[in-house]
C-alpha cells in the first residue's frame, strides 16, 4: 500500500490514530476557524433591537391546545409582527456588518 499524507487501515479505511491525533483541534479552534464565534456575535447584535419582541413571542407559545393559548399566541404574533420583520428585512443588517 502506498503512503500518502495519511495512511489508512487496510480493511476499514480509517486514518491511523497517530496521524489523526496530529489533526485534532480544540473546540475553541473549531469555533474560531469556522467563523462560529463571529456569526454568534453578529446574530446577537442583529437581534438585539427585537429581543423583547422575540421573548414576548416565546412566552406566548402556541403549543397549548386550548382556545385561550392559541388566541394569546395569535395576539402576540400580530403585535410583534411588524417590528420583527422590519429588522429581518433591513438590508443594512445583511452582510459582514
């Protein structure tokens, strides 16, 4: 069997453990290198203006089967609709902000 960057086990095709150990990243490295940290910060900044509306929506869950729970959910959804969509559709919030 030829040698490449990483040698694989003949039967399973898995990388040999010592090669795999060289490539191991910490959770922090993965989050940083993949851009997850920046994406999380951008999302928090983007949603900050509508956080009260989102919390209000979350409190009025439609999970209940009672008429009262459904009416509460509908009422809250309608009262927060414009504010939430104003932020979602704002073109200045899209991009690398």
